[in-house]
């Protein structure tokens, strides 16, 4: 197995049981060379278990891990050419930045001259060459993170694993570091798997996102597809924000498809499911428009929030359901006052996603 940039990674039917508990249920992922893939899901969904299986820290109950076309399940972690950046970075406090980056190279018997050249290359990649002599305690969290990344990349791993890499960072630093790590990953060309429960991280960084729920793979697609065309109700409600209304599919005026809501009113949609199907209809807040006439759902503004460049309203529909709306805020615009009567409609029928109602 040769190390280097652009190595493929296949998780082939990975299942992991702990006694009677099923942590991962037959997950298959085919990851392209040089791709950055995010494993996204709530706590306990199986994403860290999959990361540990790739690293070699556990052997799956069933399935195979294939790196560069070769199964590696029989190999221990130190023979898998996999680099890992842990959540707490795990830097050696008594070592300088340069020595931390050189650690893996020294452990592999690389000569001092090559170590020095490789450390210089990695520190330039993460833009920390001016801090080579400092110690971890003298650096910010973002700088420590980049040192940990440089150390992982120094040994030229086939696969780079990032375990909740932004969890220890302040929110205002996270976006900067997401951009920085994406830049570094692109420059290195290393196939990368990132574990996160933060949907913004996954959607902003990944080439494709694997959404996991209770050990099962719900969807594996580019971020825009996961957000715009969710394949399951879980994906629609976990990724982003969604209003969920319940009803039955029917044929409306002119042969259009509609959801006849339990709380009253019709919601236009596009679906191949048959009439009469009980469904959960999902509509993202930014896809709800205030209508000036025509068909719509009538209600009353309960509260409005000016969130920077966005206006958010919560509307109580006449049937009792509540909808959140989100719209770009024009300069000087304020939220609609509570008690204002409004009519709402989706920006397009295609924006209303419907799924069989799991309650029935």
C-alpha cells in the first residue's frame, strides 16, 4: 500500500456491535482520492466508531476498511498510514512546535536533515514557520490546532482523520479555522474524513456529507444536495431548520399536488407519493414567503427577531400550528409587530419536501 495524496477510502458494509447494542449498521462509503468527507450526526450516531475503525483502534464486527484498494483490517494503527488530529490536539507540552511536528518522523527513523526539511515544509503550509521555537502553552487554540495538523501531515498520511477539530475553539475563531483547514487540505491533497455534530462545519467544509442517525447512513451527498434535497425526514430536520406540518396528500385545483393539512389549509408540493398518503411536509424558514393575495396559510405574527442581516418571525397559523420564516433584512427594516395578520405561502411547490408520516 502506497501512501500519498489522493488515496481512496472505502468503508464496505461496516457494522459494529457492543454486546446487544448496534452502534453502526451496515454503513458503506466510497470516498474519492483527495476528497474531504464529513461524518455528521448527533451524539451516539456512530460517527466516532467509524473513525476509530478507519484508524485501526477497533476491528468492526462486520465489513472492511479499504485504503488505496487494499483491505487494512489486519493492520495495526501504526501501519495504516493514517494521520489523526484529536479533539484536544494532544500536543506534547514539553516539546517545541518544531519538535512536535517532527515527532512522527523521528519515530519512523527519518534522518535529521529530512526531518528538518519536512518540518519547515509543514510549518510553511500551516503558516507557522515563525513560531517553530515556541511551546504549546505559548500559543492560541487555533495555532495549536494548526500544529497538530502539521504533525499529522508530516508523515505523508494516505488518509487524514479529524475528530471534532473545532470543539475547543471559540465560535468567532471557528470559521477562520474552517477556511484555513480547507485551504491546507486542498494544498496537501490528502483524503480527509472529519467527524462533527455541527452542521455548519460539515456543510461549509465538506465535498460530501454522510449524515448518520442511530448507526445508519441516512444520506451521502454534496452539502447543497443534503440541504436542498434531503432524502429522509431526519436529514431534513437535523440539517438546517425546518417547519414540519402534518397532513394527507391530495389533488388540488388544476391537477396540482397539495398537502391537506391536519390543522387546515392546503400546501402545494411536488411528489410521486399517491393521494391519501399521510405525510410530514417540511418547509425551511427561508422558503416561506409573505403573500399579498391568492392562496395561502393565514395566521398572526407572534414574535419577530432582527438577526443581523435576517428577519425571523414566528407565525401562529389559524389552525394552531406555528411556522418560522426567515427573509433578508433591508436596511432599516424592522420585524412585523406581534398581532399582525399575515398570509404565508411557499416560495415554490418544489421547496415543500414530503415524507411518509412516521407517526402512523
